[in-house]
C-alpha cells in the first residue's frame, strides 16, 4: 500500500471527506453487522453506556440527533429496537443499558482497534493535527449552516 505524497495527494474537498467517511463507516458497519446492530443503534447505545446516569429517551434522542443529525422519530425507533434487542431497558422514565449493552460497546471497540490501527497507522502527527483542525472547522461551519437552514424552515 502506498501513501500519496504531498505533491500527488489531492486537496481536501467535500467529496474527499465524504469518501473517507463512507469508507471508514463501511468498515465499522461490517463489524457492527456481525454483532447484529446498525450504525445508528451503536451511536445511541454508546450515548447510553457513556452517560453518567440513566437518560430519558428524550435526552438520548437529543444526544444522537446532535451527533448524527438524524430524524427524532427515527432515533426513537432506534431506541425501541435497542430495548427489543435487550441492550437497553426501561427503568421508570429512563433508559439504561443492560449488561449485554454495556459489554457490546467495548467488544466492538476491541474488534475495530486493530483495523483502526492499520488505517491510521503511519500518518505523521503533524498531518493528523492539521486534519483535526480542518475537520473541526468544517464541522463547526456545517453545524452553523444546518442551524440556519432549519431555522428558516
């Protein structure tokens, strides 16, 4: 496998970002499928597992919506799916991860860790720092544009 040099690498643009995102997401979705969950289910379950306390469904919907920009009704359906799969359980007005739900997140992380190391390995630290700055700026600007679009209807 060869790594493009700075003279042969294309400049970052929206298409390059999208292609990198979907390639990486494809890897993750392949692993998630082996565990019987979808990308959105994993994001919602991770939000529940990493919370300091059990969350209400509305709080989880808000967190996942902030991360994925997904439709709230779709996220509620995802939470219902996680309950049906036994990964979340209703506890009064809250949802909390079950033991199986708490175990799934680190299991997926352990399975993806060596793949992630191969994908990210060998990239110079200064390139990662520059990419991190650019991606943070793109995310912030996109969030600002999305907020303006949704405010105007």
